[in-house]
C-alpha cells in the first residue's frame, strides 16, 4: 500500500486540507502540497491506463499503481493471459490447452514459461533474500509452479527461485506480442 501512488496522493491532499483548516497560512507550502498531490494523482492515472482494460477495475490493479520497475511474475502472467484472451489470440488457447496442469495456476505457469523466453526474469534463491537475474537459459529450461510463483531449475540440484519478477518494460513487450499474435478465429 505504501508504494501506491493514489494512496500518497490522497494523503498529501488530506495534509493540505488539514493545513488549511488548522490555520497554518503558508500559501507557498499549500501550493507545493497541491502540486505534489496532483503529480501523484496524474502518475497513478498514467500507470492505471497502462494496465489492460480487463484489469483496470480490479483490486490487484489498484494495488499495483506504483512507479516501480518490476511486476511480480504471477501478476505479469495474468496480465499477459488476459491480454491474449481479450484479443482472442492463439496464446490464450495454447495456454488453456497445452498447459501441463489445466488449472488456473497451470495456465499462469504456461504463460510464465513464454515470458521467460522473451524477458529477463528476476528471483530470490533461498535462503538468500537478494533479488538476482536468472539466466535466460535456466529460466527457459526450468519449470514454473504455483501459478508462476516458483521456478525450479532442471539442474539436478533442486534449485528453486521464489519472489519472481519481470520488468514493466519487458511486460509491455510481451503484452504487445500477445495482443498482436494471430487470432485463434482466423483461418491460416
């Protein structure tokens, strides 16, 4: 919640109102707080508009209104899948039919596998708490579990990565690819 720009815009607005009602008559400070609140509100609106239309009104969308550089992989996989579903592309049908596990988590695991082939994935290798890049070859050959929350490498040592993330820039690229892929309804 502390990374949510809309939350901070509300806090700054309340502080500005409290300043005016409390009798602290500094026009400069009031104007600075109002400008800061507007910048935060505009920033959160820009981030919100960058989300797929199907996700804009969900609670997860409100939580993800940050200017951070990365998105949790489960959320990124869901956004990419929703983009593919909204445009009825082959990726949505492939995720539903070719996922090893046909559950919602299995579909997210399948989409995460696609994202791993197109983008740099970051994760924590327990017991470490440091976020580190995962080699693309390892991410592509590994297996995602738990709705893209865990990546198990096939290196014979049972290596796992958790807290998986992908950059917002890479997610935009994957979303565009999912959106512009061949429609499932088109004849070849």
